[in-house]
C-alpha cells in the first residue's frame, strides 16, 4: 500500500520527507511530545534519525539534548536510542528502558516520575514548560485532516493540541481497520470551567473516533513500516498461578458477602507476567460477563474477550505478544466491537475510576509490614521503571490489590520487609497484599493488626521469624505503639545480605 493510500489529505503529501530530514527540524533544547504507551504506537524512524543527528552534534562538540514526553514507556528505537547518545535532558512521565534507567541512576539524565493521569493536565496548566514539537505515529490521515490513531492513544490528543509543530509518522504496519476502535474525548477544560465527564459505563463512547489535527502545524510526514515492541509473556508458573488463585478466592468471598456483584466490577490490570497470570485465572474462573477499565490491554484480556468471559475492555493502548497480535489483526472486526482505546487522561482519570468502582490489580517490588508499597526503586535510590498509572487506580479504585512473589533473588531477599526503602503507595491506598503464600485483607485494621496479617499470610516462611521478632522488639521499644519501628534497624533490613546472599551476623 502506497503512502497516498494512507494519507488522503492532499496538502500533507507535499510535506513527505525522510526521517533524517524530519529529525533536522527538531532543535536542540526542544520539548518533544512523542506518541507511545507501553511499547505500542510510538514513532519508530524519526527518533533513530534524531539519535544519529545528536551523536554527530556531540562528536562536533555541540551539546544537543531534548526534553522527552510520552504517554508511558516506548521501545529501544526511541527511549533506548536517544538515551544511548545522551540526547535526553528530562524524561517524563514513565520509562522502562535499560539505557534510560542507567542514565537516570547515573545522574546524567533527569527524570520526573509522576502519575500518568497528571501528565496531560500538567502540560495544559503550563506547569512543565512549553511543548515545541509533537511526533506522533498514526495509521492514516483522512481527507479532512483527521488522524486515524494507531495502537495507542496515550497523550497524543494533548501533544497535537499544545505543540507548535507536528511531525507525523504514518506506519503502514498499523492496520487501517483500527479506525473506529478509538474514542477521543474533547470535553476536558481547565479549572474553573471543568464539567463532569459523561462516562457511565466502561464501554461507553463519549468522543470522536479520530484525532483532530491543525494541518498548518504539520511540518513533516514520514512513511514507516515497522511493528510495535511486541513482548512475549511467560506462561503462568506456580507462583503466579498461586497469586491468581488467592485473588479469585477472595473475590468469590466478596461476592458471597454481597460486597461485589456476581460479574464483579470493571477490572484494571497492570502489565507483566503476574498480571497476565491473574487474567488467565479469571478466564478459567467462575465469573462471567466481566468488563475492564484499564490502561493497557494485554494477552490475558484478549483471551478473555475471545472466550466471552470479558464482554468489553476500555484502555489506552495494546500490549500484545507476537502471537496475540497476529490473532488480534486476523480478527480485528470482532475486537473493534469490544475494545475502546481512549486518551490516558480518560483511561486513568481518578474520578472515573472511583465512580465506576474499578478493581485495581498491580505489581510491586516490595511491601512493608504496615502496607506501604514500593513499586519503583531498588534499595531506595535506583529507579526501575516508574509509578505509571498504578497510583491513579490504587487510590481511587473500589478494591486495590498489590501483588509480588514473597521472595526475590532465588529466595535470598524477602519482598515483605519492616520498612520499604521507597514509598510509592502509602498504607492509606493499599487494601490487599498478595503473594504466593497468601492474601492479607488490610481493610479495617490498625497498623499493628496489618503487620501481623501481612507477616502471617504473605511473608515467606523463611523470613516470618525475623519479621515477627522485629515487630515484637519494636512494640517493646521506646517509641510509639501505633506504628512501632526500630528506625536504626528498619532500613538496614535491605543491607542484611552480602553478595553471596547469606545473612550478616
């Protein structure tokens, strides 16, 4: 298919150029809003060309960095390429690339880790500076200039509206049959003029199927033909299956108690193997006619849509393995009737999450005995990825689950600790902790009651005696009894293991 078959606005065909020519239009110091959310729908040619240009400028002794804003994580062709050449001054709001992580932790790249629901409105409010360029991947352009979004929406609406200049990558590997799957809501205003968002059901459509674009701002159109970063998911193992089993059993109990309807409430699931295993368990489980209001639709939800367990799914992006993508593309007409892709300022909107009663299920690195959760940092100082949207859902969801194996590093490290080394989700936002050992329902319990529940039900048996001993000594210590801690010892828990994995005396 030629570019003319995808770009139906005649004026834009006059602005077609190579990726290198388009990259030359991005100045040093610019803030660039790029499409992309969890490895889907990101530009794939211009970032690589920009990285080459930056490398050449650095070799000539000319500093060249940009501010990089996206929806969420992207891929090696974007985050990785620009990080490797030292081309990013400030990255936000989320990343998961190893090269980015290395630069951030070395202090040579600045990173602002914020809730995904905040990013678009912070730009609208002017909190983050001016957006100079939008670089957006699309599946096509209609005769009137509207854009057919690709496999993610993310913050694209805001980037197109706020940027001075726009570069479009038209990717012919993004199916034109995506048209009609998106719902772009244009009703948001700045305070004090905000109005209620008229969404009352997860699958309801309240906006337009296409992105609006001011054609006068488009300075370049680049033709690409490259697939998304489609990562494979591991098959559910014993640990993840046990975690899924605990969650499903808990939900059955909640239904029997009358605290959940028989078809539950809209589901949100973070990305990853454990989350995918929970979805696989729900697909085999006792609940029918389920719905999803989430950020990312991954393999497990696709399976549930196909089986009929899930009636509809609302998200902002697809994150599919290669086999799942093949299935999705082959049966896209079926999925278009059941999937809605929205801007992340809607998919992650706190008021909508609370009003719809979303059940939030997210992964963590560690939790402490009082229910505080660390989902982003190793040893309190080194960033892994970012908070993403987990806080949007955890604080505002009807139920909030955080999941992890009870141990890491082959059993050398406990994921349940006296005090987390970094707090992303405070005890006030965490309702349920789950490991393969069991589930701790923290609702209605005081800090010391929570501590006993988490130790007894979630900690690995090898670490329970140490945790119980810590709690007992903290309760008997000189400090307060409400949330007892031995501050000189609590964080040293993270230093208890030498390189061999054995405990220090």
